[in-house]
C-alpha cells in the first residue's frame, strides 16, 4: 500500500501584460528549476502580453515533475490555450498552491491576488490590499509617512495636473537632479534621473506612458541597501544586502541584463546598524500588511538622515542575480527551501482566511 504523502501541485503563473513581462519569464524558469520534484507536481501557466492564458508544454520527468534541463533561461508565454478555470480543476484534484510571479501591473498590484481569492486557492505572497498599496509607490509613500517611516522627500502628481508651473514648484522644492517614476511600475521601468528642466519634461512624458500617477523624488547621496522579509504573522528579515550600481542608478539593464552592479551580501554595516535596518524592514512590511514575502529597499544617508525607506516589492525577482534569493541564501535559507517556506506560508494564510471568513 502506498503511504507516500500526496504531492502538492505548485502552479507557477508568469508572463503578464506589464512592461516587466520578460523579467517574469526569466524568474519563472528558475523557480520551476528549483522546485523539489519529490514534493511538488509543477504546472506552468503563462499569460501573454495580450492577456491570453496558455499552458506551455515542457518535457516531464517520470515522477511528473518538470525536467529542469529542458527549460530555457527565458520561458515563452505560448502554449495550449487555457483559462483561470484550470486552477479550479487542479484544486479539485488535490492540494494546490499558486505562485504568481507576475511583476508589475495586472499581476503584482492585487488584480491577480483578487482572482485567486475568488477561486479560493492558496497563493504565495501578499493579499489584495498589501499588493495594491505596495505596487502604487505614491500611496505606499503616504502610508509610510503616516507610520513615521523615514523616506526621501517626494511629490506626487496626476498626469492631467502636470503643468509648467507644477513642475517648477516640484523642482524648486526637491532640487535637481531628481527622480521621476510611474507610480505603478517596478524593475526601474520608466524611471529617469532628471538633471534639469528639459530632462524633467522628457522624464514626465516617459513615466506617463506607464501610469497616470507620477512620483517625483529628491536625489540623495546615499548607499543602496536591501532587506528580504518572509513570513505572515511573525515575519523575519534576512541579512542586509548592498548594491553598488554599474550605472548612474540601479536601472532595468543593471538589474536584469548587464549584471554590472556590485552586490555585497552581507552589506558592510556594524551589528547595530544591521539590526536597526532589519527591524525597520519588518516595520515597513507590517505597515503595509504584507504577508508571504517582500523585498524592502532603502537608502543609507551616512552622516545625515540615516536609513530612508525607498520602496517595498511584494513579488521580488527570483532570477540568479536577484537580491531576494541571494540574501536568503546568505541567511541560511537556500533557494529550494525558500520555495518550501513560501508554500507553507501560503497554505497557513489560506487556512487562516478560511477561518476568518467562515459563517
């Protein structure tokens, strides 16, 4: 008689309609490679740039797991057409956890999380509220400000409120250079460092192609630090990592293409500095009501204001050069075990919410 426990179906959803589609495809490839085939039956579902759902076909191992050697570095978002109903079918067949690896809008912003809540399946990461607020940098900054979490000075404008006068007021208040960002985007997509009024105009036009809300931030002479956080009701922080950008700032190419940035894990900080920053990362995580996982990014203005929270990412990158898995590996939690823990947190959160919503 076979008494082996039933494997959990781990559904990795990737691709998506945002400008971060390609990053998601790379991330998914590495998660599928790392998932323990003795514990999970892995299923990949891709969302095309047009929003269509499909099931890519990969060679399978005899035990049903995906053959890692058959996966390319960059997955495509093509395959047999499917829909979200596939998740309901899989859930009816046994234990299931969905791992949405959709960076940016229409995936990381609460939209996919809302769908998964309606389908009543456990999923990795934060719920609807935390996902939506963290994705919207403007709203997250307002919440952090209310909670007393230190940040750089910033301003927010809706696209239709932008004028020569409003931009002049912002540049006078924040000074040049300053950063211009679409509020709802990640991976530094659409971000520009403007050095004068002319560049500011160009930066605003670029940011407005991605979102109607534009965030303006002062530029600071500071070190760039990051902390990975994991957990639900008792989150914990990884060791601190530091990034020395290969370019003027840590942009999309630096993060995912050129690999020219220098990563230091752990960051060269004193014990007290590290503990202070890790505690601040957990506070930011809990302030936005994050669960599962997030990466919290900081500036360190030495001999100035100290640690300044930049932003929080609820679905951080999982590529080989991504900071989130690297920081956990340095903290004693290797990639495969990191996936296991994230799955456990997804199941715990789902069970708890089922109790909270039961009538």
